[in-house]
């Protein structure tokens, strides 16, 4: 068995650049096949987190814009009441 290990090392040293690249690609492919489910679940979790953030930010923006409109309406009503209010020596 030890002789086979030495033979493999010697054969790896004799590999051409194209064969080394092919060997690396096979190792990468094996890695991705082995870990595909774990990577896919991480991607889903990340996607859901980003989606929740975007939906939350959108909802917050819409809510704050509605509140600004309400505040503008209240301010306008206050101005109208102030203008139509009773005339005294202090506000005339």
C-alpha cells in the first residue's frame, strides 16, 4: 500500500498543466456535489433575510410618507384655525 502512495505522488509530479487543471476541476466538482444541499440552504436563508429586509424597509418608507402627509394636513388645519381665529390685540 505504501508503494501505491509513492507511485501516486510520483505520477502527480509527472502530470502536465492541463492534467493538473483537470484534476483541480474534478476536486472542485466533487466539493460542490458533496456540499450542494448545505450551500443551497444557506443561499435560501440569505435570500429570505435580504427579502425580509427589503420588505421591511419598503413598509417603513410607505408608513413614514403617510405620516408626513398626516402631519402636513394637521399643520394646514392648524394654520387655517389660527387665521380664522378670534382677533385679539396679541394676534392681529
